[in-house]
């Protein structure tokens, strides 16, 4: 285990840090530049600033929706109604579906000329006598990122839903029964029982969702190729472009370390803040 960790994890991480201090195009000898590439990215690379904004837009646009939708679906499937197992399978199926196949299907759905979504919106406008002009989703710098976000939510909500479902099933039913005896309604039970009891699950979901969202790549790569005009280019996609399209291996390594720093800061902040809103079993005892 130690040999595998050193060979496939520790050494590549250290090598990438060393590489970030060199300019190297894979063909000519690497040239040492120190921290110049980090300074270039942070202070002079305007494209990096736009890519970072795209990544933050995607992350903080999808993570709250993912958490809310997952919790709502989990609560709906935790009612013990008939056919619940079938619904669980249906909602989880996108998780095990090939992302490449799903992205290709969503390309057709968001097609501006004859896609299913725009056809539905036009028909809806005709039905109510409204002049609806739906956007050309994947060719619009304004709407291409929301389209990528919709695909990401469709693909991943089922996974966090299952995690929430496990957390909900661990909540003691005696608490709900006691709340009913005290005259608590549905909102009171949700606010004072469900949310605190599943807060450790929410903490895990938020942390993992942030990490995954900051590393999004496949959706933008398949659906939009990072376009139009870099509107859907994320940090990981920018790393890919620098490394494998433009042969800037040192700059790609520097980008990877900046991405690591961003993820580390947000994760550290969440861990430090968890005492204010996460309630563990030991705390309740």
C-alpha cells in the first residue's frame, strides 16, 4: 500500500509542484521560471479570471440546487408509499448512465432549432398566445452554462438523494411522534427534527458536492467544448487546454495547484464552520 501510494500519488503530486515552476512544451528542455507562472495566472492572465468566474458560477449555481433537490426527493421517497422502490431506481438511474451518452442526448434536447426543449417552449407559447423566442442554448454565451448545469444536476442528484435517504432512515421515529403529541405540524417537524438530525449528512453532501463541482470537466467538454467564446470553460477544462492542446505543461501544473488551493480553502472553511450548524449524536447526548 505504501509503495502504491508513493508511486501513484505522492510522487506525481510532488512532481507536478516542481513542474509548475518550469516552462515546458514537451519538446524542448524545461526552463526554470520560479513562481512566474503563478503570478501570470493571478495578475495578468485575463482568460484565467474568466475561467475562474465560470467555475464559481457553476459551483455555486449547482451545489445549493443539488442539496435542496436531493433532500426533497429523499423526503418524498421516505414516506413508505407504494412503488417507492421503483421510484428510487428511476431517480438513481442517471447516476449509472454513461455521461457521454447523456451529454449527447442533452445536446439534442438543447438544440436551438429543433431541440425538444425549444419545441416545447414554442408550442407552449402558441397555446397561450405568447410570443416565446427560446434561446439557442449551446451557442449562447449566456445560456450555455445553465444548460451544462442542468445536465450536471440531472446526472448527480440521484446519488446525493440516496445519501440523504440513508440519513433520513436513521432519524428515530419517536421524535416525530413526540412532536405530534406536542401539536407540531409538518413544518415544525422538518425545521426542528429533520434538518438538525440530517445535518451531518448535509455537511458531507455539501463538502463532496463542492469538490466535485470545482472539478467539473466532462459536461462542458462533450456538450460545448468550453464554448461559445470560453463561456463554459472551467478550471479543469482550462488545465486540459493548456496541457494537451497548447503544450504548456508547467502552466497546467500551476493551474492544478491553484485549483487545489481553492478546494482546500473552501473545504477548510466548511470544516471550521460545522460546529455552528452540524449536530452529531454525541452533541445531542
